[in-house]
C-alpha cells in the first residue's frame, strides 16, 4: 500500500519540476527530454558528417591527389552519407516527433515511454561502432552508403561486420520510434481530435512511420545477407554460387526509395505548419495535402528501380519504373501549389522560420525538377552516377530536409526554451546558409552534365573551376552552421521571455501551453471538440 | 535569388549547347545521343516554364501580400476546382513527355542486327576488350603518369582521360557491346554515345552505338568499384570502316607475332638487371595500385609484399598466386594479362625489391613450365 502511495507522490512531483543529474537523461521516459536528446544527438552527427564532407571538398578543391588517399576518400563519402541519412536527418525528425506530436494531439506523453528511452539510447552506440570502424586495420566501410555487393561482400575489409551491426541497431531504433509514433497517434488523441483535424505534421509523421515499419526490415535483410555472403559462405549476391549482384540493388532500393520519402514527408508537415502561421491564413487544401502525402507514400513503393536504369533491366521494366516515377511528381506538385496558394493574399511576415520554409519550397522544388529529369530513363543513362545526381539529392536533402529542420527549430525554440532566439543572428544564419548552399550545390549540376562521375577523389582538369567554386561554397556552408549552434545555445541560456504563443498566426494545441512547455503537459486532455484549439486557455 | 539563378541558367544553356562547353550535356556523335540531348533540353525547358510560373506566383505574393504593406489576410482555404486543375495539367504535361521518352528508350534498347561485336570486361581497375570474329583482345589501362596525379608533374590535357590502348570501332556501322565484369560492378560510359551500362560480374549486358564522325571519345567508369574507381577511363577511337578493317588486320598480325616471339624467347634467359627493370615497369603498371609502389600494401585490404613470407620463401606459391590469382579476393589472375617474360620479371622483382633480397631469378621458362604442369 505504502509503496503505491509513495509512487503516486513521486509522480505528483513530476508535475512541477524535472529530476536532475545524469540519471535524468539516462532513465528519462519524458517525451520532451527524449526529444531534446534526439535533437542534440542529430546536431552532433550533422557536425561530424559535415566535417567528413569538408574533407571530401578539400580533397576535391583541386585536381590531383593532395590530402587523402583514394581508399580513405571512399570511406569519407560512405560514412558521410550514412551519418547524414541515419544520424542527422532521421533522428532530428524523431526528436521533433517526440517533442511535438504529444503536444499537438493533446496527449500527456508518447504511448510507449520506456521503449522511447531505449530507442534513443541505442543510437549513440550504433554510431560509436560505425565511427570506431574507421580506425580498424583496412579502414571503415568504403563501398558507398548504398553498399552494393560484391564490393561490400567479397571485396570489402573486415569493418563490414561492424557496419552491419551498427545498421541493425539504427534500424531497430527507427522501428521502435515508428511504432511509438503510430501507437501514440492512434490511441492518445484528445477528445474531438479526429484524424482529419490533426495538424499536418502529425499526419505526415503518421504516414512516415508506416513507411519506416515497412522498409527498415528490408534494410535489415539486406545487411544480413551481406554479412552471410561475406562470412558464412552464402551466395545471395554472388553469381558463382547462383546468386545475383543486381538482386542486391533491388532489395536495397526497395528500402532506399521509401527511405528518401521518410526523409522528406515530415518536412512537408513542418512547412505546412509554418507557412500558414506567417501568412496568417489557413493552410490551403488541408484534405488534398493529406491525400497527396498518402499517395506519395504509396507510390514510393513502385519506383525503386529508377535508381537502377543502367543495370540492364528489360525495356518493359524500365518503362514501368519511368512512368511511376513521373507520376509521383503529380502529388508532389500538388503540395507545392498548395503552399503557394496558402501564401496567396495572406498577410506575410518574414521571421526566420518562415524564411527557411520559403527557401525550402523553392529549393526543394528545384530538386524536384532535377528528379523529374532523372526520371526520364533515356536521359538518366547520361545523368546516372554523375554529379547531377549528387546535386539533385542534396537539393532535396540539404535545402529540403535540413532546411525544414532548421525552420522547425526556430519555430518551436521559444516553446522549448521559454526564450526568444536572437532574430538578428538567426537571419544571418539563414542568409549565409541560403547563399552558400546554392554556391555549393548548384554548380554540381553543370559538373554532372559535363560528365563528372560521382564518388571520385580526382577529376580531369576541365572540372577544376567548378569544383573550386563548389568547395568554397562547401566551407562557407559548413561554417554557417556554427552560427546556428551559437543561436541555439544563446536561446537556451536566456533571452527575451517567450509568451505562450509567440507567433501571431500560429495555430495548434502546442501554443495553448505556457513557454517553456511544462515538464508534463495535457495530463487531462483538452477537449478540442468544443472550442477551436487557439481559443483554449490551458496555462 | 532563385529566380535569378533560373534565368541565368536559361540564358546559359543554349550558349553552352552550341559551344559544347563544360556546362551542359554533350549532344554526342550518334543519332541516339542527339535524341537524348533533345529530350534533356525539352524536359529542362518544361521545368523552367513551371518554375517561372510557380516561383513567380510565390515572389509576387511575397512582395505584394506582406503584412508591412498593410495587408489583411484572406480566409479562403479550399477550392476543389483549382485543385483538380493543378492535378490534371501536370499529368497531361507528363504524358506529353513520356511519349518521346518511350520511343527513344525502345530505340536505345534494340541491339539487334549489329555489324561488329566487342566484349567489354571490367576488372579492378581496367577494361578488357575482345573483338568477336577475330583474335584481337587486349587490356586498356589508365595512361596518366603517377607523378601527374601526385602533383609532381604538370597535368596534361587529357589528365585521367587517357589510356594505353583505346578501343577502336568503325564509324557508320552498328557496334554491339557485350558488357561484363570479373570482380565488382563497374559501369562502361561514353557520354558522346549516350551509352552507360553496368558491368555485372557473372552476367552480360548489351548496349550498342553507331558513330557518325571519326574521332576520339572519352568517358569513365561510372560505378563505384573500389579504391581506384576514379582512375579507370574509357577511350574509344572511331575510324572509317576501311581504316578500321586495316587496323584490325594489323592487330591480329601483331598479336599472332607476339605469341610466336614469346615462344622463341622462352629459350633465352634474362639476367637480373633486365628482369628487375622490366619487373619494376610491370609492377608499377599492374600491381602498385593495390600493393603500393613501396610494396607495403594497405594493411587489412591489400597485403604487403615487402617481407612477405611468400615472396621470401615460397617460390611455387608466389608463381601460382600471380598466374592464377586467388578467387574470392581482389587478387586477379595475371596469367592471361601479362606475357611470360613480364610474369617472370614481376615475380623476380617482388622477390628482390624493397629489401626482399632473395637473389633468386625467375625465368619465362619457369613460369611456362609451371603453367603447363
Ligand atoms: C520530386 C520527386 C523526386 C523524383 C522524381 C526523384 C527521382 C530520383 C531519381 C530518378 C534518382 C536516381 C538518379 C540516378 O541514380 O540516376 C534519384 C536519386 C536520389 N534521390 Fe530522388 N527524386 C525525388 C525526390 C527525392 C527526395 C524527396 C529525396 C530525399 C529527401 C531524394 C533523394 C535521393 C537520393 C539520396 C538519391 C541518390 C541515390 C544514389 O545514391 O544514387 N529524392 N531521385
Ligand atoms: Cu528513388
Ligand atoms: Cu568504377
């Protein structure tokens, strides 16, 4: 009896302040703490992966080999890709989901808080293993983030085992995170919060979570087959034993294409929250946004082989994948048109979250255009595996996914910290990032069109000028991100006191709680059926 | 910002196209490559038009519909009509794009009725060409000097895009390529032909071209294939059919003579200096990419030969691994890549360089005897 009472007392305690010390972070089951840890972790990984990019760009600054040998160069590209995809973008989205989904749907926490803790805490180990493998004899993984067999099996160094193990851990973490999101959204919405009333960020994460659960096991299967091919004598991908190396690519891209949407759908949700807030006008076409997101997710399972047009597929398969890939740009277009229509005849202001969101819309669309070009199979034969592809996916990933994450950070920092960030510094960060990201990635289109293959440590002299410009853009972009770090630290430490709703046009339950959001929010669910969320007073 | 970029880009492309400059896709030298280029420009212009409309609307509202202009926000948030419209119109544009793309693709994949067939085999990090219907075959390796790569010498005009023996094909004839690999996946790419096809180990892919103009065309491996992926260029020389036939006949003759010469030289033995000189040359050309010029290899990836027990003691094993390679590793069989003299020389070199002072020589006849065992 007394224990029960004791526990209840302790529980009551939580309402007012968070426990302190290291154990707060180690044992926490609080969605806000876990969200913060995810976000910090992803930012650290962003800097680590970014330094590797700096090594790559430094080597490519001039033709010839200057700083690193080709084997190490390949390790840098590989680990840069893996870290950015699995360490920077995905955990950042999970961090945002943790912080925002419960607050947006009026739930007290995530549905499975202990699993939440675990899904975060295995991540640092996964990346520690991956990074440690760089110091092994023979170096770390050097076969590209796509780890095509047999380069990753018969011809790889022994760090492959560590690579496989660490990808497994990342996969488990993502799957647990996704399950948590789904269970939370399905079971913990406040009364009156029907599916079609959920904020789009919640919707897009809901759909993303299903994609994750569908494809992360496929990735796990792929790495496991690589492991057994290399160490246990199987021949899944070895023609000599009856296998097929191209089958690896089918399996990988069956995971890989939905994966690129996993990295962009939550961004769609973020800008769909921010643009209406600063245009002071409701989102245009809410329902069609939801349907478009679902359509993109569905189609993303039918386009994987557009990464494999040069592998020698039958013509009918090439045609099928070309048509499906072109088709996927229709719902994507709908989203862009809807954002523009949301701005149309609004009353727009340009705070930093809005600036990043607008840059997102424009630059992501440029990435979408090059994606459409890549979809045209006969021309893809020319573009494939050149810098044109590198330009394409950096436009959608860096000025797409990463910019949206920056936008989200600025948008919700006042809610997280209780302070306004330094708007001047933030604008500096924005303009520095915007200019440098274009200097960095735009010329890559030209290099690719003119014939520069990707993943090479040295190039012929005709590409010298372009690469020099690109590298300068790269260093500038890298440095600009330190401004972001500065703004965030400054904002955490202090600053102008933030009101519950710092943005005039913002809508949603998260703005009904005080800033900073108390350690526990919505212990009693708000009733959203009676009053519109913004009219509720919940402080 | 981006509008300006787009307009700059539009302005740049036509100029770039005329000048065959370093900013745009090549128009190439085949009918197919021209069609591919046209598709590329069409889809690019379509994107520009859509971009101008979408970004135009965006910038319009960013400039006009701002709060600082005293704007009161409108409240509309839905219009089924508009939404259907902007679903249907892109769809129709895409159909318009898919039609020419489909016909070009079908033409590209039709490799029937070819006049000449070449088997292209990739391996780490070189290409091998074998002409069907004749006895000509050879390897094609990067010809750029190491010193240029390491910035000790000025880089030449075709830095990294030059090979010792280019592929030669006839103009105006349909040339079919059968493409495969001996180890990892490579990809054989010549932009001017709009041909890029993966070389998959254990499988054979097909591609073809019909070149209009004689000339030298350069490309590169396009699939990450390990350490020296950036150093395996493709060079193709297209010659008038008559000249091509002459060239092919001459090559057949040369290769036949070389085989005879090899047999004749078997009886002769070379002295240590001759062996070491030739051996060093072969070693730097064929082995140093992995085992490194200093013989120390890359620990954990490519073994050191300096001080290796095999190079110091096990002569038979040494000949065996160089001649037959070791399956399941990147150590290739060099028995069919190098002549008997070269094999003998490189093995001798490995047994006597970098302080491996065994003092032993290996002669072409020894290698021959081993191979005939
Ligand atoms: C507008 C819709 C899009 C289309 C039509 C599209 C199309 C394509 C195509 C055809 C390729 C293969 C190019 C090649 O290897 O030859 C490709 C590559 C890639 N895309 Fe997209 N894409 C789109 C959006 C995205 C998004 C939203 C992301 C991620 C956020 C993304 C990330 C990537 C990545 C990472 C690659 C490189 C894969 C590699 O390593 O080869 N794409 N895209
Ligand atoms: Cu894809
Ligand atoms: Cu290669």
